[in-house]
């Protein structure tokens, strides 16, 4: 959006708004003046620092009446076209397919995406971006430098929660020491699509609860026991699947979900159900362990 005003400042030389801005800011606006217009002037330099030369993206129209924007087929400046270029330049592109899991709320899918590309605000990532911090130590164990793999796989807290997960589901990749290794192992396990989807939901619920716990520990000094994090992971996965599966009867009994080691998820026609938790044996009393935002 800042670049849009840079573009308009460059191309609408006779516009009234431009003259007003110039008068109000004792123009010409300089990069050192401070304020929003100074920031707009600096956008050319800021984007230059990541390899984007704005001047090469604009060229004079053939009839000499103005300027064209190279990045859009309409030849007019669009914020989205520049946004895509910035993303292409600044975000890692390793060819990995992005998972978008239908039984997860959007915010959980976004967290999973950020975990997989190492874009959580862990202390090593913040330090790389120049954010000053009193410490770079993991707030959960206070013994190791914090990075994504440590938080999700190697921290003593995540290891204990992982051990609980192993006691619950026999496929939990407890030996993995990296997030990518964890996710690859989880994807490599066989089974039909429904079973694979359930595994991914449970894996994401684990990431979600570990990250929530990490933030609560860092900012609220609220320390939970690992068994509580594990129970919250079970409950959250249960709620996500229960609320979003098409048939609505995939999971009906939290206590069975928590106690069963081998859920047998099956699809019969349009009906998706767990053979261990059949809909004709409903136990519908569910006591939430945590509140769930179903947005
Ligand atoms: Zn730790």
C-alpha cells in the first residue's frame, strides 16, 4: 500500500492531492523528514534492499501520456501484483506442498503453515530480524536456545507431551527431532485419506498447544503441567474434527476418543464415523478442558 502512494506520487504529477501534500509537507518530501510521506519515499530504498527495483517496474506509455506498471496485465499499478513479487522474493520457496486441512479452522491451518516454513516468532527468528530481547533462551525449559525445532520437538516440555501422545496413539513420531522430519513421518504413514487427515489434525493440535503453552509461559508466567497440555491437545483435535466433519457424527464421545489407542475411522458413503465411537452409542456429555474458538 505504501508503494501505491509512491507510484501515484511518481505518475500523477499534476494531481491536486499531490500539490496539497507537497504544500502541507513543505515539499519536496524528503526521506529524512519523518512521518508517513517520508516512509513512502523510503519504500523505493527498502524494496531495493530485498532486490526489488521499483523504477524498473514502471515504463513510459507508448503514446508518451504517462506510465505503465509492468507487473500487472492491465498495465495499471495493483497492490496485489507487488505483494506477490515481495512474497516471491522474501518467502522461502522450497517446493513443498502447503497442507490445507479441511477439519482445521483457518487459524490452525495458518499456524501449521507458519510452523512448516519456520515463521513463528521464536527468539532466534526475532533475533534475525533485529528485535532486541533480554534473552534467547527457551522460556519453557530455560536451558537451550529457542528455535522452532527445539520448541516443537526437543524441549523437555514437548518431549514429555510427546511421550503422552505416544501412549495415546501408536503412530506418534516420537523420535523425530525436527518439525519437518515430524511432519514427513506423519505423512509417510499409510492408511486411507480420512485416517491421514485425522493424524494431521492431531499433529496440528499438538503444535497449537505447545505454542500456546510457550507463549503463556513467556508472557503470562502461566505454567501448565505436561499432562494438561496433552489433554488439551486431545480435546482440541476432538473438537476440530467433531465440529467440521461433514456428517457431524464422526466423533461423539470425548472419553472414548481420549482412552482409545487405535481409532478406526471409516467412511461409508457420505457418512464418516469412528468404528470405536459409533453414533448409536452416544455419550454426549463433554466437559470442555479449554474453551474453543470455532472461528
Ligand atoms: Zn525448551
